[in-house]
């Protein structure tokens, strides 16, 4: 339960920080994070197939 509270607190801090960024900067950061997550997911899937 404590982990959930900490995660929600961190989410609130991050969303608060993003609210003060200009929209193009926030969208660029979101695109970079999304690309990073997609690459990570593909690498994990390929690693599981080779085992």
C-alpha cells in the first residue's frame, strides 16, 4: 500500500511539472519517453524469444 501511495505522489509531482511546460516541449518529452518504452519492449520480447 505504501508503494501505491508513493507512486501516486510521484505521478502527481510529474504531472504538476509537465503542466508548467509549453505544449510542444511536453509533447516532445512524451514522444521521447514513448519511443524509449517501445524500444525497451521490443528488446525484452526479442530476449524472451531467444531463451
